């Protein structure tokens, strides 16, 4: 393990926009930015809205286009080889030296060190690999001057294809950027979810998922998608007691006009039924009570139960470029440990992170009364998330291990872990190491594949 000089504590940074300091406030502005502001995209800001320059200390480099080099022989569905396998660990954060790095960590991360004496973070050099298609960049720049929040944060209008708010003016806009981040026009993936006991025992739940991002398709706009931005089909393939269960979701753009629509197929009952409670804090598929529906993909669904406030930016160690967690052939028994996933398969880097606080609206109900979101400035991916209970106590910590899917290109999580800090249990999803196929982007799909009538066929054992 290499050593490193002690770094001075870092404070939460005011948001830097076009060379001026813009202190965030609790006021949420739901308006598009000016053409002059949008003109900074690709100049002082990355095409997605991150700061182009590195930091003063040189520990965060300038963004140079991200990483989109596809290795020879790579085929759709292959696991993505680690382009940085030669990188060495710079230093390791442990409970013993935690005070040195405390300012660059979130509350949930600190709680993991407090709960588990053998928890650690291997820190590598920072590589700003996030990259997206050129068309996404072009549409994102157009969206910057037109996209607006509607319905007190419940929806977005006047945007097409790309990220809607690359220069965000509110916490709502930042969270919508995550919800609408480019994940390809369509994708099929096979993955496993585990919910190990405190001793580490688990039974994987194997799932096939199909995602059709209608709004990402060329030519689609917020006014032409009939208020359905994405279609999601989830089929459980094992274990036998769960096999054949199917969940279909139509994710709406403006949920104040029409809430998320969902249907379930149960092979034992052999019927399709409407599912009114697939959202918010209702339990997720195969989650054993450790993940609510709105924790899938770190956060999804309606924003209407919380008030979202921008705190600012923070330099923070996050799980970035963790290709080892995505590598083919890693055995689940080696990956899944009591308390947490194997830290040696994770890679932490220092990145600039947007911090957003969400507090429950007066009169709204949710088991998490407050949440703190940490989002990557280069991709809008939620990298970490702290969840607080009604008493204000830190209850859960969620973490995404992100990689650049350079064949697309796009940046997304490969695994997610959701930790219950009270019980010592956790749920990990996205484990695809033993699957013959990983992510297949650009799969041909049609709206007919996502109709309630098609569920019965999808769930055939």
C-alpha cells in the first residue's frame, strides 16, 4: 500500500458557474437558462454540465472527453474488460486513518467504517471516464434553454432526448438529470440480487430486465411520448419459488397528470393484475425488506413526496470505474461478504459531487423522512445516498459502483448495495459476473413488448 501526505479538510463547495461563485439557496427556480449560459457547455463546462477543469490540488484532472475506446473483439453482451487494470492503489482508507479523509466522505460512508472494523476503501487515481454519444451532447445543449420543471417537481417539459438541466438551478433539476440520464435507447440485462444474512448466507435471485427508454430515441420529445418516458419489464428466473413472476412498469414523465402504471403476473394465479403500489417505500422485488421500490437505480419514481434542496458541490471519494465488480467469472461466494461486498473488487476515486438534500413534505408519508443524494457532476449518476428515519437517525446507506460502458458510450452503475445500518444486513443487485451475457444495448424492441397482454408470455416458466 502506498502512502500519501495528509490532505487539508475540504468543505462543501459553492457551485462554480462561468467563473463566478453562485451560492445555493433553498429557493428552487424552475426556469431554463439563457443562451449565454448554455454556451459554456463544451467550453468551461463539459457537454453534460460538469466543470471542465480539474481541481487546484491536481487530484481531480480536467475532463478530456471521457473514455470510449472499445477493445478489439468486444461483442454486445460481453462483460466490459477493465481498461485500467494496471492502475495501482494509491492508498487505503480504514478506520485507523479515517480522520485524515473524513471531509471527503459522506455520512453513510462514515457509518460503514463505524459499524464494520474491517471495512475499507481502496483509492486509485481519478479518471473522469464519463462519456456519452455526440447526439446526447447536442440535445443536452438545446435542452438547457428550453426544459422546465412542472407540477412542483412532478414532471419535465420542453426537452428532447438528452439531459434536461445540464446547468441546474434547483435540487429538483439535479434529481431529474439522474432520472433522465442517457442509458441507451434500449437494454436487456441479466443480473442477480442477493440479501445475505448477518453471517453472509444468501440465495441469489436471478432476474432478466428489459428497459425501453422511449424518450432517448432520435426524434422523440417530451410532447410526443404520450407522457410515458420509459418501459420496464422484469422477469424473475430463479429460485423456483419466485420464477415466473413478472413486473411491468410504464414510467410517466409528469406524474401529476398520470402516476406510474404497473402490472404484475403471478404464475401460480395465472393472471395479470394492476399493481397500484409499485413505487415510493413499498418493498422491491426479491428485496427481503431491504430496498423500497424507489431505491432501485438508486432513486426512481415520483419526486412529489419530498422537497429537494441543492447544498452545493463536494470533493468526495466515490465508487468509480469499478470494473472488477463487473468482471466475468467472479464467484458470488467470493464477492458477497458479511456486511458488505468485497472491498478489493471496488475502486474509489476523488470526484466532484453534487449534494442534494430531500426532506419529506408536510403531510406526506415515507419511511425515509430525509435523504442526502451524492451525484457525479460528469454523468448525473447518483453515486451514494444516505437515508434517515422519522427520528432523524441515519438508517440506510446506498452505494452505486459505476463504470463507463464504453461501447455505447454511457456511464451507469454496474452494482448497487443498499445497507441497513441498524440490522447489519444489506441488499446487492446487478451482480452479473456469472452470467453468460451482461448488458445488451440497442436491442430491438417495440411498445407491444411492454403491454399488459404480453405479461403472460413473459412469465412462462
